[in-house]
């Protein structure tokens, strides 16, 4: 597995950590909720951008891993849309 895909998978885990932070902020109350939501948004945004960039770079460089890297990028965008829907209804 190329190192660019390993970075993309790592960035996807960063996105998932940010999504969990946002979900826990949506479930709780109080002033600390704003801090959790802000840090979760920042972490999820960095993870999503990192996943997309590393997956695109991997798709351009490594032809054999193109389908996997595009599937990884599609999964990250899908998880982002699920997170938006969850945050809207929470």
C-alpha cells in the first residue's frame, strides 16, 4: 500500500474523531458544548480536507490503487454528509 493512501486513511480517522467530538457536543448541554463543537468542527474539517487531498494525490500517482483511493474519498464525503444531517437534526 502506498504511503499516500496510508496518510489518507489516517486523515479519515482524524475526520471520524472530529465527528465524534461534534456528536458528543450535540448530545450535551452547557457552555463547554461550544468548545467541543468548535474543536470537533476544526478537526473534522482538517480530516476531510486531508483525506480528499491525499486520496486525489494517490489516485494520480498510483494507477493500481486508483479505485481504492477514489472509494476512500467518496466514503469521507459520504460521512461528511451524514454528519451534516445529524447536526441539523440534533
